[in-house]
């Protein structure tokens, strides 16, 4: 019988990662590594909705979660065009989201939502020091650290100077780097390590 994750999410304890959670963490890291390694080649190819990079990115970052907008193939094309055009120093997710909304309106005559979350994934793909704004990350940080539900405060947590937060972050990062996970993406940033471990913990933690 499938276990149900409890609503009262507890602070990450890496010792409680089950074999199943470790497996899904490894898979997430391998898929992320593919996206990062393939990105430069993707930028030089014409857009194709069936391109392996587009298909994997769409699934990994759950673009289909916003069916109202991303079910429109032209909206999706504009999103990936924006991803292609980004260069370091990359614009902030907020600025990319405004540009995305504006371009869609100018080209298609429709208004879409404020996709800061999906645009943070654009920014992170170009510069992995930029945190991703994700619903599971928001919920975990809100319940465990009382971080307000907005992107600026989420970013502050990742760069926090608070000793207790830094200690928690270091425990996660050191555990990850001293395990076999690191071999699947040796250049993974500390930001992405935290993001991925939190995501898996939130998704699979059953409170036992």
C-alpha cells in the first residue's frame, strides 16, 4: 500500500533518506545534468517541439503544470526562444517573466500568467547560482524556516548568513558531495544541490 506524505513537513534529516528517495535523487541529478550539458547545443538548433532537449526540459521542469498557458504551442515556442537568447549575466527571473508576458501579448494578442517560477528555471539554466522558485521549495522553506512565499525571500534563504541555516545547508551539501550522487553531475552548484534534495524530501518524506 502506498504511503502518504504527511502535511507537517519536518526539517531534512539526511539519515532518513530511504533507498527509494536516494534512487529518485540520483535520477533527478542525472536528468538535470543532461539538461545542463545539452543546453549549449540546443541554443544552436532551430526550435522543434519534439527536440529531445525540449521534451526533457518540459517534463523535468513540469511546464505542463500550467496547462492554460503552455498547452498553446506558440507560448511554449516563445518560452524556449527566451531560454535560447539568455546570456551571462542573465536577467533576473522577474525581468524574464515580464519579457515573456510582454512578448506573448505582442505576438499572440493574449495575456498569460506571471510565470516567475518557470522563468527562474530559465535563469538557473544559464547561471546555476540563481535559485529556482518552485512550489515544493516554497512550502518546505515556509513550514520549516518560516520563509515568506515570495521569490526575494526564497533567494535570501539560499544566501543566508544565519549560522543555524548555514549549518543545515552545509550538512545537506556535504552529505550529497560525499555520496555517489556527485558523480552524476560533478559541476552541480550548491544552490542546485539544496534545491534537489529539498524537492525529493518534500515529495517522498513520509514522517517515519
